[in-house]
C-alpha cells in the first residue's frame, strides 16, 4: 500500500544554476543563469565563447 502511494505521487522540482566566470582576484566578470537541467559543460562553453578577450594565465 505504501509503495503504491509513493508511485502515485508525482512531484515536480524547479531549479536554477548560476555559472560564473571569476577573475584571478575573485571578481565575477560574467555570469549566466540556467535551468537545472542544462548541462554544466554547455554553460561553460557559452561563457568562454562570450569572453574570448579574457586570457587564461594558468596553463
């Protein structure tokens, strides 16, 4: 009976994620907010593409 009750309950969760581009000194230089189901790699790619003028000094 308990298992059947759990199966019948359908809950929906909504969430957001903040993806931030941070400078070496700790300043947020850019950010995007995505829904929780967006792959983190896609968000990082979008941030990098939008900020090609920023150089990576730690290679």
